[in-house]
């Protein structure tokens, strides 16, 4: 029995999972890559891009927290708290996508062929 896989659309999968923000980011990233004449992005590059964005967000929050602790007057605690919440939501969304992917992989591996 031959199994043919269709190309995976990460943005569509994220939208179906109820993660519209992640879906929009991936769609924008895909459009930017296609507009630059790049090759059709794979799932790995899309997921890697999403992970890098979450990581950058968390790194930015860490720096903002450090600046607040040092008493930098240009960084407000309110901005820092909002950035922390955004980073946390991004991380939770990424975690949910990962969990869905692991579950899908497990389901596929447990299928009787």
C-alpha cells in the first residue's frame, strides 16, 4: 500500500487548532519568503521560523526585565508586563502546536497498515 502525503500547510493547521495569531505569523513569513523568490517553504522551515520568533520574544522580555530591575527610566514596568504576557502566550501556542504534532505522529504510527 502506497501512502502519499500532501504538502503540509502549517498556517492552516494552526488556524484549525484555534491559534489564529500563529497562523497569521506563519502566513506572513511564507508570503515574505515567496515574495523574495525563495523556494516553497517546508514544514520544518515554517516551524523553525515560528520557534525563532518565540525565542526572540522571550529574549526581549528577559532584557526588559533586566532593565526594569536596574532602574532604567526608559523601560516601564507596564510595557514589560505586557511583553511578558505576549511571550507567554506565544510560548503556550507553540507548545500546543507541538503537542498536536506529537499526537498526530503517535496516531499515525499506531495505525494498522
